[in-house]
C-alpha cells in the first residue's frame, strides 16, 4: 500500500507507539488525525507533527466511539487508514488476590470489543476506497502469553484472531488488514512491566511503514519475529 497521500486516524496517538507512527506518516505528507483522552497530551503531540489534527475522546466508551466515527465520516470523508493502537493493560498474577474479572473486563472492552465496534462503524467508508487499510496493534503476548499480564495477553490473542479473519473477509477488495505485533516497547504504557528494557517505539513505527510499502500484512517486530516464524512453520506443517 502507498504510504503517502493518505488520511489516517490513529487511536492512542498522543504518546508511545501511536505518536511514533503519527510522526512517520506525518513526515511523509499524510493527513494524520490522532486520538486520545487527555487534551494536554494531544496538544503536545500535535506540536511534533505536520498536517495533523486531533479528536479528543475515550474510545472505550460506546457513545464516544459513535461520536468519533461520526466526526470522521463528516469531517474527514477521505479517511482511508484506521490504526487501532489504543490499549489498556493491568500487571498482576492469577493467584486469586487480584480482581481478574474486573481487569479482564476493562482490557477486553478496550483492546478487543471497542476495536471491533470502531472498525465496524468505519468499514462502510473504508471498504469502498480504492486503497485502504486497517492496522490492529496486537503484541508478542498474543503468541506467547505472559503471567504478569494474563488477561491483557488474552485480549491481544482475541484481537489477533479477529484481525486474521477480518483480513480474509476483505481479501478480494482494496481494504488491506495488517497486524502489528511489537514486543516489549519502552513507553510510559509499559513502565509497570519493565518497559525501560524494551525497544524504542520508533523501531515499531519503522517496521510498520516498511511492511505497508511491501504489503506484508503480518508485522512482527523485534523478538516477535522469531516466535512468529516458529508459529508459521508449525501452521505450514499442519496444513501440508
């Protein structure tokens, strides 16, 4: 897919991976619309971008998703790229001392259900574009769940499965569906689980841009590449 001349919406675009992706696309001359909950952070991010705007709102809330989708449809009818990057994560263990149900409910809502809903709201305009894309940001833990983020791992595994099936559903159209699979990344979001030891978010953004240029729909990054190759080899043997 071309990486210039697009109109791109990036959820969670005020910091971390989302902001780095916004910087990359902005530098290439795309129109970028970032989203987040905190207006101050959005304004700060906007100062680092060219040809960019923001829509403040909490995509974990159904009415907010509907409002934001309506704004995109009405004010940005040329939108042809949706990057579902916003996420929620809780670090804890399944030893009975934490409220796994409440944590999982928040993570599944933000990391899975809200993405399905926002995508569904925008599919009518994305699917008719000559060239369009949806990028869902999953994680290395979708392939190898980690005990420190048990229900986050589960939510990302669910999103990974949905992404693969969405790709198949639109395989014969101009809508491309990408899965971006970063490992641990050094962002504020991952600080509680040792994010300082992770790769820089720019590396994730670089891989996404390269993969989109080459129409490589699965985008494993860093350590995820080895796991992804292992899983693909297993799938190949099972299907042979």
